[in-house]
C-alpha cells in the first residue's frame, strides 16, 4: 500500500469522526454559544433558539463525552450547573467560523461571523 493512500484514509477517518459529532444539529450552535464563556443550562437554551430541553441535555452529554465541553457543578445553595468549552472546544471556534465562510461561498449557505 502506498503511504499517500494510507494517510488519505486516516484523514478521511478523522474527518468522518469529527462530523459524527459536529454534523449533528445544534452541536455547532452550542459550541458557538459557549465561545463567549461558560453558561448555565437555561442561558444555553436561550442562546440556542428552538432546541428542546431534552435535546440540549443529550447534546451536552455528547459534547462532554467528546471532551469538547466541561460541566461544572456548584453545590450552592442553590445548586447551579454551568458548561464551558475545553481547550479542544475552544480550538473549534475558528474552525467552525472558517467552515461557515466556506459554506457560504461555495454552498450558498448563510454567512457566519
């Protein structure tokens, strides 16, 4: 097998893995919302219009499992939970911005900041 073919397969696998997480509806918006700092669940729900509590909870769990966000619990009283980007999540912000610009130029999608 040629080394170039092997590298291409590894890249394809990595991109496919990334899109299994980033390609899910709402995940990009959640990451973008957390780009300006940690948010509580209710604040995240307001920052991502149209998402249900159940879906937001599910997506937060997936993003935490992927180590893109972290969950912090302040025992209170009252108990409060906040979510923040990890270093890996922070590194996605410019990538998502660039992907949005590319999509706008080449796929006719809406421009993103």
